[in-house]
């Protein structure tokens, strides 16, 4: 794998993004078609409507499965970076920093971390601006 940097740090999971999600959409489309074709047949309408309901549930569940794991990981990152700041300075991170800003700070090495955290709080830098400001990228290969 190439060295991680700003240009390539975003993570796509091919089985999730390019297989599961399209399959869920196809299933939804097929279940709608099945319901339409079953509309006049009283023996099939109940099962067709249940299949559609399950397909809608799956469509709703699929993005949440990713969002929930990322949210939990963001909480862990917040705790880790707060501890790292405390070890380096003896103080907790500035409470003005948002979780998104702290997530962006995780790529800064210890030599840049404290100054960048102070700058992010003072200038209200976005997560993306923080990542762009990192000079010596510290890879995070554990992100979900």
C-alpha cells in the first residue's frame, strides 16, 4: 500500500460501497416490481408487501451500519487525541474544538499537533483545512 497522505486517506470499502449498496437498491427495485405485479392477486399481495417492507428496512439499515461504527470510532479518536494532547502539554484539548476538528488532528505528528490544535481552535479551521495544514502526515490505517 502507498504511504497514506491527504490525497489518499479516504477509505472506500469495495464490498460495502460497490456491492452491498447496489444490491440493496436492486432488491428494493425488484420488491417494488413484485408488489406492482402482485397488486391484483390477493394470494401474493401480502408476501410482496412484506418483501418491500424488508427491502425498505434494509435500505435504511445499510448506511446506518457504517455511520454507527464511524461515530463510535470518532469518540475513540476524541479520547485518544485528548490524551495525546494531555501527555504533550499537561492540559486537555481546547473545549472549543469540535469532534470533526479533533478527528482531523489525528493525522498530525506530535511535533505539529499542539500548535495545529491551538490554531484550529483559534481560527475555527475545518477538518479538511486541518488535514491540509499537516506537513508530515501521520497515517491512520485503522479507520473503519
